[in-house]
C-alpha cells in the first residue's frame, strides 16, 4: 500500500472534522469531559487499533485531552489504513 501524496491527503481530510496533516501524520486533538472519559476513549482506540494491527501515537495531556496521530511508518506517510483507523476513532465518540 503506497503512501498518498499531499494533495490526496488533503482531499481525504475533507471528510474528517478536526483532523490535520503535518509531518507525515494525520492527527486530531480531542477534549473529553473528564479524566475517566479520556482513559475509556484511549482504551477503546487501543482495542480498535489492535484489531486493525495499525497502532497510532496517543498522547494524553492535561486532565481531559488526548492527541492521536496516525501514519503508516512502513510506507513513510499516509495510506488508506490511516484513514480507516481515523474513521474508527471518530465512530468511538
């Protein structure tokens, strides 16, 4: 699966509210109601990522915020797998 060029990434991002492309990753910052909600969300994201065998970078910061960044490292950029995982993450909320 080859990495998408930047134009294709920007086109695909139009379907994803709040996701941005930067430094060969797509990412989004999420703000939830409290710390427990962040923990629950991260665990659900982890379970979906494990099913897909495609693992994002997850950064919990502050007491109610988490940043998720996705890329296909083996392809050196963004592929369809990244957008599939981003879609699953959006469905968790």
